[in-house]
C-alpha cells in the first residue's frame, strides 16, 4: 500500500481522506439498462484505495455503487490492507419513520455492502414540512449505539436545519452539500454553523461535472450533453449567468493555476478545501472509464495565498449567486438537477397533513397533534381563498417538544409546520399576508426575527412580535399566520 492522502479526524472521531472518491456516476453508467462488470469495477475502486484514496461516498440510488464498494473492501481485506472508510446515503420518501422503517433502510445498505457496519449513514430528506426526519435521526442514533453505523451524516441540509437538528440533540458528523467556486452558498452561514458545532462539510460538485477544468477554457458552449453529471452542472453555469462569465472565471482561475504549476481543477478543489468547515471534497469517478488520481493528488501539495484568493474573488465577481439555500435545488424551483425538474417527484410525495371538509366551502388541515382534537381546533382552516393557521409551537406529532429552550430552533420547526399547513390547503408561503410571533424572552427577538426573514424575507407579510409572560407548555416561541390565495 502506498502512503495515504492527507487525512482529517473530525471532532466526532470520524477519520476520512480529504479527497473523497464519489460513486454517483455509477448510476449514469448503468442508465437505461446498461450493465457494467461489477468485479472489474470493484478492482478499479480498490486501486483508488491502493493509491491512497481510501474514503468512498455512495448512496442507495447510485446504481450498484454499494455492491461495488463492498466488493472492493473485501479485495483490500484479502490483501491485508486497511479497510476503506464507507459513506453511504439513505434517501427515503417522507412518511412515518419508526424503528422498523429506519432499521430496514440501514440493513438494506449493509446487505448491499456485505458489511455488518457502515462508517457513516447520511440522511437526505425531501421536504422539511414533513417532520419525521427528526424521528429518523433519533432512530439512527439508536442504531449507532447498537453498532450498525459508526457516525450520522446529513445530505443537502441548510444552515438553519443543521443547527435545529443539533439543538435537538442529534449528533451529526458531516453534512454533504454542493460547493464550488460557482456555487458558493455553503461558504456563508452553513460554514459558520458547521464550524461552531464541529460538523465537517463534504463538498460535492467542486469540479461542476468537469466543467471547472483546463479543457473547457476557450471551448464553445456545448449543444448536446450526454452524461448526467454535466447535464446537472451546466444548469448551474446557466443559473450563474451563462457561458461568458463562466469563461471569465476559468481564465482567472487558470492564471492562479499557472502561478502554482497546477491545473484549474486543482485550484477549484483547493478553494473549497480551504473553506473553514470543509472536511473533504468529493471527486466523482467513472470506474474503468477514466482516472485522474495523479492530477487530483496535486490539490494537496499547495495552498492558496492572499493574492490567489483575491484573484479568485475577482474572477467570480461576474457570476450571479446561485439562487436559494443549500439543498434547495432538490426541494423547489429552479431544480438544478440532471433532469432539470423534480416537481413530478415532489408532487407524488405523501401529503404532509390530513385535509377534510367538515362542511361545504370549508376545509381544515390537521397535523396529527393530540391537542388539535383535545382542544377542538384545526392546525389551519381554509374558507374560500383565505387560510388561517393556528398559533403553532415546536411540538412534534408525538407531543414532544422540539429544541427545548432554543427559540431559533423552535422557530425553524414552527415555520416548516406552518408552510406544510398552508400547502395542504392549496397555498404557499408566498400567499401569507400576516404573521404574529409570541416570545417569552425578549432577548430572543433578533434570532427569531432572522429565522422569520429566512422564510419571508422577499414575501414581507405584515408582522407583529409580542413578548408575553409565558406560553403554555414552557415554549420559547409561538407563531400564527394568515394567507389569502391569489
């Protein structure tokens, strides 16, 4: 075995390579019924570990990636080599997340890997309005104690929801998000929250499907793109302003690369690697089609200085910011994905709340809270075009407090719940005309207002914020809303 690449040990104790080998493109290699030689792919993946690339990232929907990674691990074990670090993802549809459902999700991955334990199980959740992801994470904590998983990770969680999950007492080792010089969303609040809480960010898309490389400098804009990775990241380039500012970015990065005798790809990955909370960058591979190990290794042999960072900042200044927050590309338009549209998938997800029509012309949405029936109220009511949402606290469907003592975390959970109620009755947050916030501690007003701005910053409904002596249930905040459909 050769000497390993630079490693990082996170506060959670997780140790991984700073260059993570990503297997997303196996799904593309097996697209439309195509088959690949899984044993040959396993041998090719084992070669990455032999060369020091000892951390593999995959998911339940990356084709045969888990099967190939498990075979590669067994090849390495037979040679007496160190076991690779395995990161996989579980991307369930929203719905009840009881112990049996979560265990089945983990055991399915373990069966495909042929392992008794996976180093990191990362959860992706499609819609925050469905609160069961907290149940899933709590069950993953129990399975970690049982020894089926080593660490818990997240995928595509933004700063507000990462912080809320942490305040709920869930121990998170990593959060995997899109991160590049073109998509710099993770460099702001998410990096700050991750740094403060010892969470390692894993950046994918750092090379934008290969577009951040020397080969595209001065190249004509492609008309037809065959592989899913470039389909996806061409949408990011378009969202950032198009081909001309992207070419200006490449030119600026090439100048930085020339100073260090490295490639544009090295500079692109190094920039992400040097962001404060980044634990590693995920570089995708197409097994038995190409390998760029020698070039990728060079990103660890130099550092960007102040002049370099200034030059890159100048190069990206001509780009438009990627819209939304981290992970939004999977949850709402514009869908910056390979297909370009996930609305068909999201529309098919189970309803967040139960809707009934107690009498003609009136609908009500119920979240399942025991208090809605006991106290005789609905989470929200619609009459005509008007939707009224009851005062809402951070109470999960089991009646348990969420983020006790933390007003900002409670506000995130509450506003997701309000968004779910409005959506269940046919509206969106854009239809909200008024909100009212009740706080028990005046000192929390700025933190809660910042969360309110995160949801309503461009909508700007009328708002009233009131400090009260106390709320029933010892909550820090309660919020109600009114909406009217156009």
